[in-house]
């Protein structure tokens, strides 16, 4: 299900409401939750009652109160080397 909202705060509120529902066991069939700028993609297990449960959670969610959470830094080590690196240094400067 693709949930479209009007702001990034509402995206955060939808994500928070669905994550809280998962934590309390209300959405056992939710398999993927992908927030974006104005949408949230929620995927449920095929053949389950997940969409109906998802609709129930969303119908009662208060989107005016975004969920506050602690942020954390994630570092992904990247190594730039190899033939494409040597080639790109020339034309790209």
C-alpha cells in the first residue's frame, strides 16, 4: 500500500504509527516499511489480512503528532579505487 500524505512530518507520523503497531503485535504481516518525502510504502505478506489491519491502524493514527526519536549516525565504509576510478579522474577532474 502506498500512503500519500501532505508533509514530511506526516510521513514521520505514519511511519511511527505503523512501527508502534508492529511493536505491539498489531501488524504481524507487515514485511517492509519505506518512508519517503511525502509517501510511505507499506508491504504486507501476500494472502494475509495485513491490508485490512494496516487500514485499521491508519484510521486511528494521529498524524498531527509526529513521532520523536533519537537519531543515530550510520557510517558506510567506501573505498574508491579500481579502473573506473582512474578513468574518471581524467574527464571529471
